[in-house]
C-alpha cells in the first residue's frame, strides 16, 4: 500500500494501457497507440485478456493492460473501480511510477478527460489506503511503500489526477478518523484534530466547550455527553475564500456532522454485542472534517462552515435517563424516551445554533442516525430528506456525479405530529418503530428554520462496509466527503 501518490513526469515508468472490452469475434479492438506493440497485440488476440473492469495482464516488464469494461458503460463510478483495482495490482508488483497510455480511452473532450482522470486517481488512492497507524510489533502486514508517481501525456487527464488525489485525501482523512478507536478518538481528540486540519487548510476554527454549551442552552448536546468523563463540545470550521465568483457572493453553505465518538446507548444500553463498531457513530462528523479539508485545499469559491456536534454517550451516575425532559437551544422541550436516540439530540442543537447564528443560505446535515434506513434501503445508498426543490436537485446531481447514491424519503406533517409528546413538546423516539428513519428527520425538522433550504443525509448503512467492496474494502468508507465537496463546487 502507498503512503503518498503524486503527479509528476518520470524518465522510467510502467506504461499502463486502458482497454475497452469491445469484442469483435474472438479479438478485442486495439488502441492505435499500442497496435504496433507486438506483446500487447498478442496478449489481446490470444483471448487471455478480455478487458473486464479492473482486470490486468503484464506484457513483459514495460507494459500493463487494464480493462475498462464496455465503452458504452463508461462512467466515473466504473473508472474509480478500475483505479482501485489497478492500484492494488501495482502494489503487488512493487511499482513506483506509472503512465497512462492512450488517453482517448477516457472519452472525448478535455472536461470528460478531467472528470475520468479524477475518478481514476480517487480509486487508486482509496483502493490502496489502509489504517495502520496502530500496527504494533506483532503485525504480519507488509509495510506500506513510500510513493507512487502518476503521469499522462494529456494535460486534461493530469489535471484530473491532481483533483482526484485531493478528493481522495479528504475521504481517507474521514476513514482515518472513523477508524480511530474510542480510547483515542474522544471529544477532546476530535477538537484537537479539527484544529490541526484547520491550521493546515488555513481555516478558522473555534470550539464551544461544555460550559459554554450549557450557557447557550444546548440541552441536547449537554445531556448526551454529560455522563462521559470527557465532556461534549461543538467544533466550528470556517472557510472563507479569497476570491468569490460574483454569482456566489451571497452563498453560505453550512455542513453539520453527527460526531458521537462512542455510543453505548446510554441507559437504553445496547445489547447482544450491539455496541461493537460504535466508534463509527462519528462518521458523519468525520465526513464533514474530510470535506472541509478538501474544500480548503481546492480553494472552493464559496463560504462554507462545517459544524461537528461532538459527544460520547456513556453510562455513569449523572448520565441522562429515559423520562428526562430537556430543553434544547431553540427552546423546544424534548421528552427522552430512548437514550440510544442520541444523535438527533446533539444535531438538533447544532442545527438550531447554526440557523440562529450563521444565517446560512443552505444547510446540510450528515449522520449515522438510524438502523432503520438500512432496513429500508440496504447498503446500496443513503436515505435523505430535503425541503426545497433546488437543493434536492443539487444533492441528487452530486450523488450521481460522485457515485455516492441517495434515495429521497418523505417528510410530511403527519410524521412531525408522530413525534409529539404528552408531557413535553416532542419525544426523541416514538416507541412504535413505524417509519423509523423518518422519525429522525421529523425530529430534526423542529430545529431548522422552515424557510431555509435543508437536507438531512442518513448514512448509517453506507458509512462502513462489513464485506469487501470494489473501492474501499472492509471498514469505514468515508462516505459523504465526495458528495459534500461536489455539492459545494456545483453551486446554485
């Protein structure tokens, strides 16, 4: 696995030849750039290489063929998979430099080549990353190789490479934060990591600590985190671009991430080993951290604020309880029916504070909020809710562009009424499991200005992968970084 991947010209490198699986009888169509290379031609005509997605075959020591699949089915999602599979093949070959041959394989036109080049580099980086900072003296894993250098003679493809590696760095930051265990990644550590990311990206960052949160009336954040020895906080990233396009001077996008560093369930304790993997309950916040890092690196021409609602949901003598009634930042009172429905409580205060304080033009929150979204949609996509047509279109366009797919679920007044309480304004979870993922969105809607474009992304089923996938393998996926960055770049 590679520690760093960069774009630079090198005198000696492996020539990688992309091949479409366009069958003509028993032979494959040859790119003009390799039609006179006997070894490549023989490998293709022999039928031993079919051009399937990500398949590779070495031709001597100088060339490597990689399959792109059918030309009619080319997409950024497919090229991302090709990059990931190729990266793993290059790692086994101990390759330190490669050049893409025949850039016409990526499509016609500079814009498309940049897009495909970006997806390819993303896949290469994502597919060869692993969390190994805590490997000890007994590990049997091979150490990661130092560096891989990429090149293409086509300037548009090279631009894509550079862009894609920045995106992948942000995704891998989110994966690293998600994978870091709770004895290290507690609320104070998240605040410290945020300061480091902000400093490297020349962003401003501030932290609302536990005492300040109490003074501001953030009853949800306070209640969820008060049982932990390491108290909760709200972390705010501020990205203000040096140059703003005239059409975007008014834009101020706010990204809010649920960052529960560990979720025991509180007094509604998780059982049957249901606590295992709850370090991943911070993956929404991790996605915002990765997105803010990327937005700053790319010098995105729009003002963006990222907010992390950070808490550890623990059991102790002063933890909050079922039957408690708490008042949140905007004055709404909440009857706690389930202390394991904690994410919506910390998000609610963050959303309310953002609406009242920051005056955003759009707000998007992202959270591992409900197990029910996985029951409804499986691991194939995230569920989302949106209250405004233009923002809906932007979310769905970004989802399609980045391959981080979403499916819109309804949020009606009847769902909001379903969260009404007998003893307070609302409950945090209805004991009836009906419309479980919608309950979370319905609860959050009480804390967002109805006139403000708002989208809620429930990523509980896509934030991690329990079985190997084509790009990121097992573990945290960094889901949401690509979508959020694309949404910011896409504009109104």
